[in-house]
C-alpha cells in the first residue's frame, strides 16, 4: 500500500478516533465535501456546510459525532474535525521526499558537522562551522552561512539564504526565498549622510516554526532577533532587527514588525499589518488586515485601523472630508454649546431635544 | 543589420502600419519624445504632449494620424500609438539571448523531458519527472521541483524556485526571486498550538502570464491555486493557497490575495492592495492603491479605501477625531432632531434654514 | 589581538576621540547599557537613559562629555555618541570575511573582467562582459547578468540576482534575495489583453548604497531606473521602472515607489509606504508608516495618511461612519446656516454662542 492510500480502519487507528463504516474501505486522497469523488476522504469543520453531507460523493467524512446522523458516507468521528483533518492531511501527502546524503554538486565546508540522515540538495552551499542535526533537509541552491546551527528534522526548501550565526530549532520549515540573518536597518546620520552600524547580533529561531516564502528576518544590531517556539510566519513577512516574537504567534502575509518591537505570544496578526519600532504588543492580541500599530498595545484584544472600502466616487468625497475632521468636530461642539446655552437642561431631555 | 537597427520601411512592414518619410531612414533605438536624439524612434501616446512634436530630435515618431500635421520627423501612423510602441519595443531589444542546451553545471534529472531548443542555465536544477516544452528557458540558479510542466517558450529568469507539481502555460515570463508552489498558510489550532495542514494541491498557471520579481504563489491545500491566461502580476505580490485569479487581470506590486479568494477577469488591482480570504471579486473591478478589501465585491466598478494624505501635524488631529466619528455622527443627529422638533418643516425650507 | 578586541587607548585613537580611564582596559564586544557585562563597550545616545549609567556593568561607555559626571565606567567622549557607536560597531564585527579569488564551483564567463582582490563565492554565476572593480565580493549562488558593472568594494551577498546591464557604484551592500534589473511592469492593452512592452532601459545605482533583503529594483522602460548616492533601502522594498531616488534618501521595509516617480534627496520614508506613479516628491520629505502618497509633494515636510488604531469593536462603528463623512459635513454646514440665519452675529459672539 502506497503511503497515500489507507483503509478506513487504518486511518482510524492512525488518528486515534472512532470510525463508522466498512473497515476495509480504501481512501486514497483528500477532497472538499462539495466536490469529492469516490475514494476521497473529506471533512466537515463548519456546521454551516452540513447540508453538503447529504449529497457528497466522498467515501468517508471526518465530522463531529453530533452531525453523524445526516451522513450517508463512512465516517471518522472527531470532537475537532478541522484538527483531525490537519493530522490526516499528512497521511495523504505525496510530495517527493529528498534522499538523504550530500548531492555531489553541493559545496559543503569540511568543518560542517552532520550525520548520514541529513539531506543536502544540488548546488546547496554549507559554510564553515555549521552544525546540522539529524534529519535536516537543505534544499537545492540553499546557502547556509558560517556557524549556523539547525535543529533536528528542520527543512530548508530550495534557494533559502541563511547568513552566518543563525540558530534554528527543531522541526522548523523554511520556505524558498527566505532570508535570515541579513543586516538590520541601522544607520547613524552624520550631516545628512547615513553611516552604517555593523549588525553584530544573530537570529535565534525556536522549535516548530514555519516561515513562508520570501520572508526576511534581520539579525540583531547587538543582541539577537528572536522568534519563539511554534510561531508561524506567512510569505513576504518582514521581521526587523532585535524584534522578539512570542511563542505560537501567527502572522499572515505581507506584514512587518519594525526594529526592537516585542510581540507577545499567541497573537494573531492578519495580512498587511505594520507594527512600528520599539513597541510592545501584549499576548493574545489580534490585529485585523492592514492595521497600522503606531503605539504599544498593553492589553490583549482585537485592534484595527483604516477605513471601510467604498466605490471610488463616494470614497473621494469622504476621504477629502477626512482632512476636515478636526474642524468638523470643533464646529459640532460649538453648535452644541450654542444650543446648550439656550437649553441648559438639554442633556436631561432625551435624544429628541425639546421644543420651546 | 543587427536585430536592433531598422529602416523606417522595414519597421512599417513589421508593424503592419503606414509610414511617412524616407523608407531607408535608419532607427536604432527607442527614446522619449522630449529627450530623443537622431536615430531614435519615439512615440506620442498622450495628446497632452503634442507640443513636444515640434521640437523633438527623434528621427521618427509613432503617432495617431490626426496629429501628423504637427510633426516634422518621419512618422509611423497608428490608431493606437501606445500599443504600436509596445510592439515596436521588442524590435529594439538588445537583451542577451540565452543559448539553447544544458549548461554543464546544471543538475538535470535523467527523467526530465525536453528537446534541444530548451535552454537550461548555469547551476540550474531540474528535478525528476519535469516536462519542459520547446523553447523553454530556465535561468541560472533556478530550481524546478519534481513533476513540473512548463509550456512552450516560457522563460524562468535566474534564481526562480518552483516546488513540485507546478504547471505553467506557454509564453509566460517568471522573474527572479519568484517562488511558486510553496505551502499555503494552513494550520489548525490545538489548545493554542498550531498544527500544520499538509498542502496537497498544486499551482496551475495559464498561458501568457507575466510574474514579477519576488512574487510568491502558494500551492493549494487540497485543490489547486489557479492563475488564468494573460494575467500580469508585478513584483512582491502574494497569491495565497486556493486563490483563483481570472484571465487578463493585472495586479501591481506589493498586493496580496488571501486564501481561497476568487478574483474575476479583467480586474486592475493597484499596488499595495490587500484582499481578505474567502471573498469573491467580480470581473472588471478596479482597486485603487492600498485599498483593503474586506468583503466580496459582486459588482464591477472602481473601489477605494483609506484616507487622503496630509501634513502630519494636521493628520494627527484628524486621525484622533476618527476615533470619535461614530459619536460625532450621533451628536449631529441629536442636534438635527432638536432643531427639527422646533422646526418641523425645516427640510422643506432649503439649505439656509429659516428664522423663527 | 583579534580584530574584535581593543584597548581603550586603541579605540580612542581609532575613533579620534578623547578617553577617560585606564588606557590598557580591554574591550571585546558591544552591549546595551542595561545588560552589559565586564569587557563590554556600551553607549549612551539618548539622555533619557542616563540613569542606567550608574548601574551599568559595561567596562566603558561612549557618551557626551556633559554626561560624564554620572558615569563610573571608563569613557569615550563624543559630541555624537550614536555616530561614534556606529563607527565603533565595525571594530567589533566578527562576521567571516570571504576569501578573495574565484570558488571552483562558480561559473564565470571568460570575458568578465576583475582582479585578484575580487571574491566570487560558491555556485555564483558571472555572465559575459561584466566588469567587477577591485575588492568586489560576490556571494554564493548570486547571479550577475551580462555586462553588469560593479564598483570598488561593493558586496553582493548570497543569492542576489542582477539582470544584464545593471550598474552599481562603489562600497554598496546588496543583501540576499535582492533582484535588480527585472522588467518594469509595462503593458499596453489591446481589447482587454495585455501586450508586453520590452523594458529596454537599465538600472544605475550610485555609491554607498545599501539594499535590504528581497528588495526589487526594476529596469527602466526606455531610460534607466536611478538610485542616488548614499541611499539606504530596507528589506522588501519595491522600486519600479524609471523611478529616481535622490541622494541620501532612506526607505524602511515594505515600501514601494511606482513607475516614473521621482523622490528627492534626504527623504525619510517609513515602512509600508506606497507612492503612486508619475509623481514628484520634494527633497527632505518625511513620510509616516504606511502613508499612501497619491499626489506629488512639492514641499518638504512631514506627511501622513490613514487612521488611528482602535479596538476593533470601536473601529467598526467609526469605519462605517467614514462612509457618511461627506454627508455629515453637509449636514453640519446646514445646521450652522440654519442657526446663523437666526444669529447673524454668531461668529462674533465667541465659542459659547449666545442665548436669545
């Protein structure tokens, strides 16, 4: 049986959950409930889609026991179907697995340390003093700078770049185009000219971190830039020098954290967010898409900035008025005072005001 | 005659348009109307610049027949001068053309299929099972993952990364730093910890697609991420997993489309735009620079968000008032009601109100 | 004495400033005032932290002479301590220095010109006609396209991509993932289809330019894209075709300048800023984080756009009201006129209005 074909029984055992249906039913791929065909395992995570249960062609469905009644397919019962789907997804992964060993075209410094379980791809470069733990995978064209330390089973995909002295924990995934350890953006100004500050710190990344394509993480100016355990970063994120990102924080694409800011743990940062420098963001803060954080957020909670979207013709008028907002507020207050003077008890008179 | 030197006659023939002037006039480069020198072909696309016709030193000008009267240079007459310029630009392109064949330093799996017309650059890597159609160009340092399929005459520049199972159509251009097929940002949450969902889908890109430097396109979670025919993506764009981009849509730099969103065809998305996940954007939608799309846009049209720019000192006051906007609206309504109660017929009395 | 260990006396000489303390005191690293240990050189740039002087464990501190009284450690006296720190930082830099010469795995065209002082790293590619001045360092995996010209002591880190005909000045630093010379985003539209315009210009970068990881700089459509001397660009910046950036301008991460815009010298552009195309931004303009510049800024000064951040619950109400802003302004004016008609002299009566 290929790695991506399972009986219902084997799946239930592997996932440690209860099954309903023929034990020898063969499932060989995952598919969405609405478009699944025979042989597919599907899942129902959002009860809003329960109506799809009746018509699905999936051979089996992962779902909550309370919804089992409406399902004619075989079932895998889970208290958290989305989590079970996450676990099951890896069982159907047909992505090629890199062979262990060093590709003959790779350039590996003789002082680098690693064992036979490590895979180093074509045209990869491993510089002096690196230590790669067992099971590490280095993709083709990836460059690992001097004295980097990479933990067990961490995978760097193709064309990743690590500068010197970067430490990455175990079980991390680093996607292509990622750059870790580039210089932080530190300069002094001398009579209008920028004088570069050598960036002497490193980057320390915890265990179980996932870093999306073309994300950049700069090295610290003096101390290290630090990414906690279990952090997940999407593509095209920017982590500036000396930033600290707390454990299990998630950051969607195209977001950036400026220098020396400290973001708490279990935060959820949507796409396009910008966080200014030298701020502190508390644990469990949620930031909406494209929010601009210009001051510290000492309390957990959900924060947003920006305006609602409108048709451009309408938007132009409103955006122009934004420039008058302070003046409008003052004019409004002036009107209230004028009327108040005439009606000293207005505030007691309820929302409709009162006639004379 | 070198590829980048043409007589007026040869150009007119090649472009299929009418000429006015000496047939053997030699043109060897393109230049803007305002700064052109002898030997230059220029163009007038925007009638606003017609005054430049009188003084231009260009040897020939592409322009609309209706403007021919004001031009003392030789002419190529076109109903759409900008389009004719676009066509002519390729005739003056002196960019080096990569030699066909496989560079000796490239690492090409023996199962990859391609013919002699294909060019594979220095230190490129082509993994198992890839199929490259005729005329494909793979730049130096580019990595093509297992089982990718690339259509006729598509060019991947240097240091591009394709993961496994990416399909790209014919005549596409993929610029350096692009990553296609990296994992979508899919995780379930288990008691505060992120559990990765294997991204089992692929990426399917149509014909005639242009992808700018450092743009990332993630593979689908289950189904594929899909980019239609004739789509043009600028640099540093982010296309998340399972996004669908319709034919002939354009997307300027630094914009992102979040997971599972579906953008229509013939849309024009300016730079810095963010589109949230699981939305539908209709055909022929235009989005202004840095617009945030947080709900579906079922109608074509032009949309914007954000505020106008101001001097920071003014902006601070107005931005602070933004936080009072709902309160201001309520206070305004209260004032109106108060005055209305006293003047029941106010709304009939015109803009100036009325005395008592 | 290793390159990163200095006596106080040697440091003072090297930096050309006055010292106070034992001449033979050995300093072997830099550390922040608050966390420094013995052997550390620290600095006090912001007088707000002067209280840390009393308790610091640093062996020596760079500080302004006026603050020398409060410091018990050895001292290096400077009128501009931050600038002195910038200079001193390079003296403690332990980053590995690439060996000069061509790595055997590099692919260097025989027509490329350079001397023995140049370093070309593993798996780098140098195409035909390139000219590399003395002291140039080309990192591993970096691709330099045909006919590029690179000035003295400029360093391209690993996995950089230069297209053909890119000119870079002396003493520049180009970080990993950077792409310079990719096609500008130029297309004509023919009945809904995009027709590519060949990008025939180049890129010209001045001296002392610093370019952050994964920044992209497109080549010009006809003329060149130009980056002035002393410009500093952070990570993930986007410089579109035919942009001109003036000398000594700084641009923080995730910002973009659209096609043909001209930004002055000595500007400071914060992170996430978007500048539309065909604009002119004056010298010495400062732009706040995530500002959207949609029209030219002919005067120097500080500019901003966007709204303040709020809790999402509050923000939703205010953002919805933004759509009514023009209507609110009109209603406010209507109320003022109504009251004005009754009180013609209101504006003379002061803020409180007047009773009847």
